[in-house]
């Protein structure tokens, strides 16, 4: 029950701060916290990649997730920079979020040029860490970021729609040709990995689907059975435990919570991001992700507030000048 209690506590708590109140101390505290998070993740991530025994031991003693086998598979055998997040799927989602928030800070004009450059380097670092996870989720998210920036660059270089569509189409074809193996492993080719590994007949969650079908989709609540595959997607987590109706309630709470704290466009983007992630791994019930969502959303709304890093006296002067 613990993961659901944590998720409920978050989704039923109001973290909103008035966007008209400027408190530069809060903003600086958020920036320092993010800076510390960046440094710790980078030390642990690149420590894993370079096999630094001291840093690997820190992860082994303090940040294992689920079981010893997962730790050995991720870090000991494959040196994947999952740091504190346990597996490559959850780490990929966390690094994508950290990339986005660091890049957003880089674009904030109230920071000095030096610190904007620092946070741009952090953003690039998380993009690199994400790629080096070498998983379906991490590669897909890295490709999404590259495609997004490529499209933005193309729009600036040419206003000719036909040229834009041609370049995007050509790039997509080249990616598919160059990495057919990735797409094959992502959408099929194995009953243990990728999309079909989770959703195809005979996949590793087949026992879960069998139970739901045989029992008229009746959930198991917070009970447990070794014969039922749990986790790994929204069906094997929310629906098997809380039913379709329970999953709908979770999505409703998530949407209203995002909408309370963010603009409609931003709330929709965050909501869709979490829902899509549920197809690979349910994030809200993973404590290390759920626990940092309030910080992430609070920082995002502060940056978007228009008074981020603006002193109250400066804000009053600006309002007086407008009058």
C-alpha cells in the first residue's frame, strides 16, 4: 500500500505558489537544489560508466531497487548509468525530465550568461546519460529530443514547407535503415523485451492477462501471487490491483493536480507524458520518481511565473512603470 499512499499524498496536496509573489530566496533555493541533484547524478552516472568502485559501492549500499539481481544486471554486468533510479526505464524518464528543466533554466534571461551556460551543459549531460542507458525508452526519448531540435532548426533555416517535410522524411528513413535492430527489439522480436514483450500473447505478462480474463477483470487489491506478473505496465500495476475504474480515478487525480499547478497546455503535456510512460513502467507508484514530482512541478511553475529571480522591489517598480 505504501506506493499508493505516497502517490495519494502528493496528488491531494496543493503545492501552488502565487505567481504574483516574487521571493528570490525561494528561487535561489530551487536552483541550488537542482544544481546539487545534477552534480550527484553526474558523479554516480559517470562513475558507473568508468567503473569507479567507490561510487558503485555507494549505489550498491543505498540505491538498489527491487532486488539484487536487477542491480547486478544494470550496473555490474552492463555498466548502465541508472544511478539512484534502479532500472534503465525509470532512469530514462528521470533524465528526460532533468534535461527539460535544465534546458528551461538555460533559456531564462534572468540568469547570468555564465550560469545559463552551466545549465546548458547540464542539459547536454543528461541527454548523453540518457543515450548511454541503451534501452528502448532512453533511445526513443533521446531521438525525440534530437528530432524536436532538428525540426526547430529546419524551421529557422527554411520557410519552404516542402523542404522541411522532405528533410524530416529523409532523416526518418535514414534512422530506420541505420537502426532496424533497435526498432525490431522495441516493437517485437522477443517475448522478454520491448513493446511486444509486454503486450503480445505469450509475453512475460501473459499470466496477468490470463487472470484478468478468467476472473472477469476483477482486481486483486493489495494481495500478491507469484503466479501473476506485476509491474512493468499500467495493466500489471493499476488495473490488476485497482480495476479500470481505479485507474480512471488515478488519471483523474493526476490530471486535476497538473491542471491546478500548470497552464492547460503544460498540464496536458505532463499528463500525456506520464500516461505514455505507463505503457512501459508505472511512474506514480515508483517512490523515487513520485517523490521528486512536486519539486519538478514547483520549479517549472516558478520559472513560468514571470517573476522568477526577480526581487519584489524590482517587481513593484516594473508595475509602477506600467501604470
